[in-house]
C-alpha cells in the first residue's frame, strides 16, 4: 500500500485548485454575455438592477438546463460592475452609440439586444481599465452568440470601434 492509497480521517479537505487563465477568461466572457442578457431583461421587462442582478447570480450562473446543458459560472465582480456602470453611464453611452450609428438609426430604433450590448460595452469603455480592443472582441463574440446567422457581428464591430475611439482615443 502506498501513501496515496491511505486516507486519514483527520486530514483537512483539499482546497479547490486555482482557476487557470483560460477558465478565468471563459468566466469573464460568460459575464459579458450575462450582462447583455440582464440589461435586455431590465429594459424589456421593466425590472430594476438589484432584482435582475440577484436573479442572474442566484439562478443563471452555473445553471443546468432541463436538457442537461450547463451554463458557465461567471465572474461575479465583472458582471456586477458592468451592470452597475451601464446604469450609471447609460445617457453618455447612449449618446456615444447614437453618434456611432448612421443618422437614420437612432439607438431607440435598433434591436433591444444590440442596445443592451452597446450599453454593456460602452460601460466598459468609460468606466473600466479593460483595453478597448479586448472589449470589442468580447462583445463581437457576444453578438455572434445572439445572431449566429446575421451580419450583426460586423455591425457591432464597426459601432464599438467608433465608440471606443471616442471614449478612449489614447488606446488607438
């Protein structure tokens, strides 16, 4: 019998392994997707920030569907921060988005999912230190998740590039 085969009842349980950088990246990406969903739900369902945030943290993060699909746990701090900053900076972000859209398409006329996406990304541009190019790539991926068949990803890329250059010109 080797030492590995024996188990002593007085041994302390092992701490969970630290997350790999890839796991952390996936959690941040999931948080951005959840933030877009939450902002959409807040607008369409006319629900408040605290209620929607609690629903996502308690029921959506790490959820398993009836079909057995597992949702990735999100980065709670990033998720909460994006939601809070999107609410705090909504007027400024909506104005930035309007300037990035063609005149015929004010933000009020675009798809509510895209509006939520622009608000989440815009919050990161104006209120975080995340490099704008990272924010753009992440939210273009979110757009592709919501609109896998469409041209929305290219549209999102163009709008976010314009917004990022306005919000953080020193990064370009």
